[in-house]
């Protein structure tokens, strides 16, 4: 900021120096030329009138009618014959009858070195006063431009650079985890919303960090509690299994009772493990979904941008069948996440030949089916496909964590929609149900 202040000061001083130098130079040039231009014209006219070919009549009518249009300073000529009386000559030289504001010069007119008369030249001067209006206009324009540029620089300084200086350290502070220092509200039209957004981001990070710490504490507490709860049924299972292996129960009924107890304790452990899994996945589905309206074409255009070129590169046919551009309700960005997950799965688990999008209306909802060619999963596995951390038998050599479809199911439920799997011949089909607005 100090550098900008220095630049503004230097600019103002440079403009003032330039203004002073320009005015000084102009005044000097004009003052040097002042009083000389009209003499050039007078000498030219005098030379023309003294030319042997020029005819000057006795009353000087030809002199008075001399063409002065080519001349800028000389405005009028008057003639007095050399035979005039001394009184007339004195009056002629006094210039009592010339126009107000005009200057004059009297020169004798010769013919063969003999004075035949006198010519009075009336002229206007080229003094600085004659150019005063030009100076005023130029200096006014120059002052307006200089003041405008200076005000603009100060405006940029106060409205853009100063607010930016206040927030330039915040991203660095956030990256280092120093989240306590906030920034004051700024009503600048350029950075007001940006500053507000940065402070909201800081507060959101602080809130999220506190929430994560609380969740981590709760999870550890619950896991310790559940782990302690597992010990009792696990000890019972170990005791019953050891007794059975050592044939401590001679009575068949006691052996059956031990087997039943083992099963009951195993189910208790299974229930506790389920609680652990649920506690570890419940924060994964804490996804905000907005209730907006959008056209189907917006969704399709986004999918085309994301996958048309990619499908061509991997030589997979990508077919989008006919659809009507209807208005839908939901979160467009979250819906894009769902379809990107389904299409990526179709590429990953299909045979790479074809992926198709089909459209169908049903009960004020739009059903979009994502189909791919390849080997379908078994009906037994399809009942578990939307469970967290579950992966089918065809996924043993594919990367993944078994959460994609689980999250998709949650997103669609939050949008009052649904997603399910449908059996088709020679491939797999996932159907997304979206409410129509």
C-alpha cells in the first residue's frame, strides 16, 4: 500500500511539473513571436504597393481596395497623398479615426525613391491576451483529467486495495489452522460479499472442526462401551465352545442348550458390531440437499460435458434416448453426483460396450434408468447392494469402498426420490426416481 501511495504522489507531482513546463513553453514561444507576425504582412503589402507594376491613384482608392484576405493580422489600409497639408498628415499619423482595439503603422510609399504618399496599416496583434481563451480551455481540460485520474487512483486505493489488504492474510491463516481471528464486516461493492464469504468459511471450518472433535469423542466413547459389551458374550462363547470340544456335557439337552447360548451370544455380538458400523457411517451421509427446481436439459447437458468425450476415448457407446425437457424438483448438483456414480459403476463393472439412459414418467415422477451391458449380479446380492461397505462378488478386483450406492440412496431419499436396481437381460440397470416440479 505504501508503494501505491508513492506512485500516486509521484503521478501528481509529474502531472504538475508537466503542466507547468507546458504553460511556460507556450508562453515563451508566443511572447517571442508576439509583435512580429503583423510586420511580416505589412512588409509584404508595402513591397507589393511599391512594385513598379502597381498603380496607385492619387486619391488612394486602389490602396483602400487592396485584397487583404490572404493576411491574418492586417485588416485595413488607408492612403494619404504626399501633397496633403501638414494638418492632414498630422491627423493621418495620429490615427484618430481608426477602429477601437486596432493598432496601426504608417509607412511612406515610394516611386523611384520619391515619396508619393503615405499608407496606414491597421492590424491586430498576436499578444498573449489573444490566446487567453485557448490557455483557459486547455488548462481546464488538463486540470479535469488530472483530478479525475487522481480521484480514480484514490478510489481504487480505498475501495479495492485496502479491503483486499484486510483479507489477504486470512487464507494463509486458515491453511495453518489458525481459525480464531475473524475479519470485520465490509460494505464494499467489490469485496463486501467476498469478505463476508471468507468469514462465513472461517466460521464454517470452526464449526465443522468442533463438530468433528465432538463426533470423534462420542465415537471413541461408544466404541469403548461396545467393545466392553462384546467381552461378556465373547467370553461365554469361548467357554461354551471349550466345554463342547472337551465333551464336558454328557447330556444331549445340555449340549443343545450350550449351542443355543453360543448362537444367542453371537447374535448379540453381531448387533454390537452393527452399532459400530452404523456409528462409523452415519456422519458420511450428513449431506445437505437443497430443494430447488431445474430443467431436465440442464442435467443432461452436464452429463454430456462430463462423459461424451470420455466414452469416445474408451470406445464405449453412450446412448441418451429421447426425453421431454420437463421441470424437476431437487438439488441439481447432488443429482449429478448420483448419476456420475452410476455411470462410473457402469463403466467399471460393465463390459465396456454400451451405457444407455432411458426416461419414463410414472406417478408425477421421472424415472431415469442407467443401463449397461455385461454380467448382472445375482438376486441374492442385489438385496444388499445399497448397504454401507457392501461390495458384490464382481468387485473383488475393482477399487472402491462400498459406499457409493449407499450415499446415492441417502441423497435420493433426502430429495423425496428413490433409487433401485432392476433386473434386465444381459446387463445391469439402476433406476433413479426424481419428483416432477
